[in-house]
C-alpha cells in the first residue's frame, strides 16, 4: 500500500486523511486489535496465522472435567455445520449452511439482535458437490462478511444486519458456488471458489471492504498474466533449490485447452503474514477425476501459494501432487509458525495435505524443508523426493498407470484425504501441531466423461472403508512435530475426526467427533481424555473459546453433514453415492441424527 504522499502532511492532516480513507490498512489494525484480545474470537482461526490457539486459561486441565452446558442455540437448518461463530466485544455472530442465515446474539441474554436470511435460488443446492456447508463469517470495521453459496459475497452492518454491498463472485449455473469463509487482510476481503467437480477454473479474488470492488483476481491455472505470475520473479522448488517458474509454467503441463475447465478451486482457509504482506492458501484437484483425459502435471492445481495481498502477484508456488490421480485436494489450511526446523529458527508454513503428507516449508521463499506421512497407512507414494519435491508414486496404486475402467483397490488415503478441510491447531507452548485425521482407504475406478457446462464432471467411481489391518476405526487425533516430520502421539477414534481443533493456555486440546462428542484432552498427553459431552448431532464444526464478564466459554457447532456425513445430510443410500462416502460412513446413522445447533460450555458458577 503506497501512502508516501501522506507522510508529507502535518500530523493533524494525516489523521484527517486517514479518517477519509477508512479502509486504508485500518481494517487490518482493527482485526489485529480484536484478535490480540483473547476474550474475543474475531477470526475463524482465532488469528491470521491459522494457529487456532486461545490464551485463555480459566478452563484448564485440572477443571475441564467439570464443564457444564451454559446455553444452546438452534439454527433450524439440517445440513452440515462447519466453521464457528465469531465473538466480538460482547456480540456473537453465527452462520448456517444454505440458505446461509446470519444472526447476531447478545452474549449476556442470548437475545437475537438481528437476523439476515438471503433469498437464494434452491437450484444452487444440487450444484454443491459435498453438502451445502458454509465455513463461516469474517469481521472488520463494523462489517460482517458472508460468502453465500450462490457466490454472492456480501457485507452487512454489524450493528443492524443491513446489507451494505454485494458482489457476484462466480456463476452457480456453471457449478461455480462457494463454501469457504471469507478472510479480511488489510483493506481487502479475500475469497475463493468451489466447483472443481464441475470443471470450474479456480481462482482467488480480493475485494475492497468498503465498496465491494474487485481489486485483483488470480487464477490457479492458465496463462501467466491471468494467474498473476511473473515467470522471472515467481519461484518454485525444483532441483533442490528455489528457482523461477519460467514462462507458461501452467500451460506447458496441460493438453490443449483442458486447463480452461481444469479445476484448482480454492475453498479452504487462508492465512496472512503481515511482515511478508503475503496471503497463503491451497488450490484443489484438477478436473476431471479421470487422469487419462488430462495428461501432464496440471500445474498449478494441488499447490501451496504465496501471493502479495495488495496486488495478488504470486511470490512462490509449490505443487504437492503433480498429475493428481486420486482427488487429493490441496485446499487444507496453511498454518504459519515461527519454529526451529532441523535446529534452525524458521518462519515456517506447515500444511497437512489430503494426500497424507505433512509439509513444512520456509514461508519466505517456498523452500521445501520437510515432507513426511502423517498416517502410517499412506501407500500411494513411498516418499517425497526432497530434491524435486515430487511424491514417488507406487504403480500398484496409480489409477493413471492402471488406466480407465480398471478398479484400483486399497489406495490409502481415500479421496477425502488423511485430513480434509477440518483445521489443525498449533500450540506455542508444546510447539506441536494437533491434527484431526481420517483413517480411510478406497477403491477408485476412473472412466471417460464429457464436459457439459453446469453438470458434474467427475469421471470416477469410488468406494471408501476404514484402513484395513488397523484399529478398526476411521480416524485418529494426533500430535505432530513439524521439524522432524513425525507423529508424537496418536489417539484412535471410531469415525474420522472432522472437527477443527482448539488448544489453550490452560493445557488442553479440544475437538469434536462425527458421532457428536466434544472431547478435551491433556495437550501434553492426548491419550488422557479429560472431558466428553454428547452434543445433539455429529460435529464437523470447529471448537472456539471466548470470555464474557470474567467467565471463559468453550463452544462448538454440531450438525452432521459435509463429505463424511453427506449420506445422512442429503438422504443418499447407495454405497458409491456422495463420491464414495455414503458406504464408508453408513454406520454413522446409528450414532447421531440431523440438526444444527451451537452448544456453549462453561465451568459451574
């Protein structure tokens, strides 16, 4: 942001100039101030680094077992409830899945201060591949930002709920819908796009928080100019070093015009490093799921990105799964942490990818430092070659080498990954990452599919099941050392842990389970379960914490759905429905039922 002309003004004039430009970096200062106060939960991850850690410690390892339900709130919506509410200075802001209702609640009385319910065309629902979820709201400078399913990004007045502006981010008739939470960095609200299973070409876009005007838009695939890539300055990891990507780095890796319907969508979580002025995020799978139809590395799908927040220009990009053959989306969150990596202080980026490898990179330049499996059953690749950055694929599990109309069996992990969008946490005390994981494998049969605008463009049949020869369950909750690339502890769960984790200064780590339990464990010994409570429905929401009038609260959405719960959420019954998830999670209906609600806990008075 260039404000050098302001520096020549007298201080009084500078104040007036800044007051006349309310979005000019002040939004970032506002959000920074709110997130620095642990009484608030002012961003979806609690902070811009995506660490999901609370400094509150009134609830601690010694008393968390005494938690009681303080209050509850029903959303009246039956689909999957992801993300979490925001808490800002005594007010809570909640969201729902489609139709994407928003409420403001007074924390003292739980009175509804206002409600916003957009009128969206129900035709959007069948355009959403894996349930009608929404991952939450953003806040800055008296505005609430909602990314609706129909792709409309809206700004609401935080005090009244009145619509300030709205902008169309994509075309739902082509499958370009939205499930991600918007994020505010500096004076911009950043959002992505969904629809990789419809052949949507992914992008990240930035809008001015005051006007809704698009500031920049950078695609995941295609010509350099449209990706905002500078061939000489944008770098990647190759041949053991950080090097310029060179011209046409994406186009060279696609057959013909396949890139135009190439996927690389961006429906995950975004993080921001103020010192680097960079936003970090991941791009998803290439389209179609039949690799025979798109030979090449399909750059830059399945990649980690660093972009300049002001211009959108790509600083560096690293592709985790070239020529994806398994739908291992790369959208999972990028956690920023300053840690020692192999004995050296490092500004690290840590990413737990769907493909089953956990990556540690230097976030200043994209250098690859660590890439190791975070579930021992991962078998589609033996390891990541640290010089090339490429996973070494096992032929037996290669759907491309086996070819279309061949059912490749026993691939681990399944397409929903060792971890999907459910965000992990970093604890600054233990220096460990707390990771909710899926322990699921699959059979995968690709087939020829023709592209039709606005229709599913998948081209594969899947079956999912618990990892064979293991503990029999479909999930693990683990702690991870990102410097060594090793699991420190692992706690088995019956179903996938599809909930965002929270760690606190009180020595606990809390997460939810698909059958509906909120669990808190000792963060130094996660096998030591300190608290569990069965909420009204399965949990795919993210645990959060706040303080009100001197009392700490823990909360979580319940409401089964998402990819793992799509069978229940959408009433699907055939094993291969829901892109293979219905059969894998069939038993879930014996443990929980539909229904969206928030449950808030506190210690007894």
